C-alpha cells in the first residue's frame, strides 16, 4: 500500500519531487505509526462494513478501526462481533485490498476470542485499539495481545487510548501518565501508537467542542494533550507516536466565526470552489486543527467520515521547504547554525535534529511536494478533485 496511490501516476509525478514509498503490515512499527495518516473509525454494527472497507482503499484510506466499544450500544456487542467477523471474512475471501485494520475491543478477553473466531480472516487484522487505557487496566490487554500473536501467526500491534478520567483530572494525571509510560516501556515492541480520546476526555466536564473551535481551545483537554506528549511522545527514544484526536463534524451548521481558510492560496490556484466546499462541510476547522496537531507533536488523526481523509493526508505531505531544511540539518556534524536554503529562517543542527529526523520519516511515507506545489493541489489530488 502507498499514500496517494489512488492518484494517477502522471499526476503524482507532477505533485512530488520525492514520491511516497510503499509500506505494509510488516513495516517497521516506527515508520508504520507515521504511515497511519487519517484513521477512519467505523462501528462494527454496519451492515455494509465489507463494502466500506474495500471502498475506503479507493479513497486513499490507509488505516481503519472497527469499533466494538463506545460506537455501539452495550446490548448489541454480541451482534456487532458476529457482524464484524462475517464482514471481515467476506473481505478476506474476496481477495480485495484493505487498509491496515484494527479492532477496538472492550475487554482483554475479546482479543483472543475474536482472533480465534476470525480464522484465516485474521490476516487482515494489524492489531487492537485498547480503550480507557491506564496502568491498572492496560496490563491485562497487553498480556492478551502478546499471548494471542502466536495464535494469529503474525505480529499484532496495540494502540492504547488515553481517555480515562484519571487522565483529565489534574490531581491524578501526572502519576497516571508516568505509570502508563512504565507499562508501555515493558511492551514497547507491541505498541504502534498512542491515541487520544478527546470525546471521553471532554465528557468528564460535560463539554463538546463546536465546529468553529479546535480541541486546543478546550483548555481542560488541551492540557491533557500537552502532558501526554510530554510524557509519552518524547523524542529521546522512549516516546511513541501520539495521534491527533477525533474530528467529529462532517456537515455545516450555523457559523459563529469567520472561515479559517485564507482566500489567496485558493485564488492563485483557481480553486475558490474548493475553498467554498471546505467551508460548507466544516473542513476549515479540521484543517486548522491538523496544523495545530502537527505543531504540538501529534502525527495522523482519528476521523469518522471519509471526507476528512484528504485534508489530513494533504497536510501530512512534507513541503519542499521543510525537506530542504531537514536535509541541511542532518547533513551537518558537530552542531552549528546556518541560514535555511529558502533564506527565511535559521536552522540549528543540534536543537533541530530531532525535528528533522521525524520529518524524514514522514517524507518516506507521504512524500515530498514539488517546489511549486501547495496544499491546495495536494488536497485536490487526495480528494479526487
């Protein structure tokens, strides 16, 4: 699989100076975590799940979570499990391409049970999403994952979700995150990425962000994100990829604030219609939030609608300027400072090195845009426009 593979080869050649590289389920987890991109969640109860999975690939989706937890009512768990198993078996039997698939479970016991019931279709499953993750509850999930991997005859990876009340309450957060860090370190080979459950975190205070604000405007949740990155997302070799929280809007309501997209980039590319579409679908808020995710050290994002995927992936492509900066920084030994290739900033070899190394991982899987290519062209291509 490869990002932007649903775009024609001729168009990709115009867009990228360095093409996105292929990856698969057996790729090094450090690179695979970056490649997740926009992770599309789907309830396990969907009667068209098999069709949705196959269709998602054609729209550029590279990772998907089938949810057996909060996305379905408590009394529908058995039916949801049965439907998911049936639908994944259909996809497997058809031989159709599928994204990286993960199952969000409720209990540790489901990991082994679902793996056995899936039979050969478990080949489609890359791992499990572990909800309400704390050190007290997480050990049982991770033990179950490790014990189940031989049964699956392949590596299974975990994505724990930080979304418990212990994480948002100030008096328990620091100790809870330190405990989680120690636990994840013991199972580091099995951890793909750490996810953030912004909806559950907001629920602790009866909050829900409106579509014209970002999650960073919701201060109790923003504080959790900062602390999760601080403890679990460090660039010293102990951290993990931390993914951006869910964007949960996909159609417009009444707006209180002005649109968050400047007109000039779209006017220069004769794409004012695209700008109107993004605003009408509330995607300008998503675009701003993805920018803030990246600035705060988060990679990828949870999404609930296919229309979100193109924006996340277009913003994940490394710009030509970023690539030049990173290459210059990594090409220097012993430290020092230099003017950037674009002559608009200073690059310092030592303090900017970790940033450059992370950016080069993203460049491998999302590619490097050609010098004159902007987000607008990438978004049009990713969205099939």
